[in-house]
């Protein structure tokens, strides 16, 4: 592939001159593109219906047929396709007219390989930019943080190492883990580590879309296939051609759609809703679940053959409570990421203890949300226990209570230490400083001095 090439394209060549077809195909394939060459409009439409194309080079005169009449049919199959018209010198005005019908550019005969390369490179750069924008929009819509996968947890290290190893292949990957453990983030990372990184990445959440619309979202539909289908929809498989499709919570995939997905995983073939024409797409599948798929298979809610097809490589992400050694590191990463432009530089010792002792049922997603909330509430230089949700204070109170009990029955301790522990317990249980001061029998100013003295 030439150094100026952004990404390899799927190219359709439509010309009734065999020498032109051979010359274009040879030049394009030398640059790493995948080429299908046909001699007439009928074959062009048939090929476009079988697989998606990024670019079509179409002769303006195809025997008795005009290449301009072919443009709407090609764009109906792949709306993102760029159509470049090939024309003789005397037909430039006609070529310009075809651009009004949807053509992106034109080449005049006779053309050189360098001219073809220039046009194709322009389309390739444009497609790469479109795919990058689509990927950014998908990430923003999903609201997923780009987690740093550095970890002190052996279980997490094993998961990331396996993900990096499998990224180079096209094999289907099953990511298992509780909600919020970063399954979608890891799926995107696998795509970015793979040779497909310059191609599209898309996410489809199975439970987020109604069963009636999920089939259309995945496989596409033709106009009139159902009520409300006023135009063709190519579907995520077609739009992700050459890239990666991430199916989140695949355990929620309706049973009636599972055979169709199985066929695609096996053969890369499918049909759009409302048509019988078989299509193909080169899409790498990554799927995820927080459910027990083996139990779903036993209960008949998930097909056994599909289960074994998607479980070629299984990656298990541990919940955050099982990787407590990473909690504070993650909290500090989120603080650095979300706290740009603020003077907050860290956590108090009480906040750090609360973060580390909390069980994190919402996993990494919950941790990120907690840090974001604390940054909004904190107007000082450190996030304290009072900036964390009330349930963190309750957990901290339990820990402080245990510390007080240990101090009472253990070695002798100073009155200052007992006072500090008691103030911590009261602060953890009370909703405000006024309430805490009232319980302790002191005024708020005195409580403030005690907190400053003990670093609370």
C-alpha cells in the first residue's frame, strides 16, 4: 500500500471495455484495495447488493445504458459510497451533470495510473475521516471512559494480556463481567489494537433496542419492509464492513434473531429485513454479557450452537471489589481526567479509606461517577468524606466504629486519639456540620478547629 493511502477500500469498477477494467483493477489491487470489476449496470447493481463498496468507478457510457442512471441504484445499496464517473473528453459537461445526481468526481479518458491514484486517495482519506468521526460519536453516545488498563490486579492483568493477544486475529471474542467493569472499553481497545483500527467500530446494545427494531438495526431493511420503513437502511453490519461490531449484553438477544446472527458469525452472510438477496460483510464480532450464558443455554433462552460460536475466546473482567489494589489508582486517574482546571489535588485520608473499603456494586462506572460528583461539590484542595455520597459515610462509620472498639479493648491510647475517632464517627453519621456539632455538644467553630487539628 502506498504511503499516502489512508485505508484500503472496497472498489467496484463498471466499464464495458475489458482493457479499462483490467488496467483499473491491476492498479487498485497493487495499492492494496479490494476490487470487483463488471461490464454492465445489471451486474454492478447485483454486486453492490451482495457486499458494501466504498468507491465505484463508473463509465458514463455502458453500451446503451447511461452510467448516470446507475448512480441512484448504487447509492441506495451503500449510502456512504463515492461514485466517480469515467468519461471521454467530449463528455465532460455530461460528467459534471452526473455530479448533480450524486457523483463525487470524474476521470477523463485517457487517464494515467497517477490520476486514478490521486482520486482514490482523496476518497480514502475522506472515508477514514468519516469513520473516525463516527467512532468518536459512538464513544460519546455510549458515555464510556477511556480507561487506562494498567493494573496491579493479577486477574485484570491476565484479562488485558489475553485481549492484546487476540486483537491481532479476526476471531470472535466473548467478554464477561458485571455491569460497569469496562467491557465496552475493552472491546474498543481490542479494535484499536487490531489491524482493523482504521476501519469502523460500532456498538449495538441488545437490551436498549426493541426486538422489533433490533433486527433492522443489525442487518438493515429495505423500504416498505414494515410500517415506518420509508427508506432503505443498510444496517450496522454493512456500515461496519472491514471493521468491528460490538454486541453488548448479547444474552438479551431475542431467541428468534439468534439463528440469523449464528449464520453471520459462521459464514459472514445475511439478508436485510424485507428482501431475500444474500449479502456479505467483513466484520469482526466482539460480544459481551453480564449474564450466565451457560444457564441461559440450559433454560432454552440462548442457543447452544451460538454460545459455542461466540465463545472462541472468553475474557473475564473481574469486578472492582476483587481488584481493590486498583481502586485508589483509578480514583486518582479519574480525578486527573475530570479535574482539569480545578485546584483539587487529591483525597483526604478518610476519603481514601472510604473509597478503598466501599464494595463498588457499580464497579468502575460507579467510581468514575462518584469522583465526578465529588469534584462538583469540592471547593477546596482535597476531596473529603463529606464530598462522597451518604452511603460512603455509613461505610466509613462502620470502619471508624471498629477502630474505636479496637482502641477501647486494646492497648492504651491517648484521649486525643479517642476524641478524633469519636468525631469521625459522628461526622460520618450526621448529614451536616451543624448536626454533628449539636451531637458533640460544641459549636461549629470548635468543631472546625477539631477537624483542622485531626486532619478530618
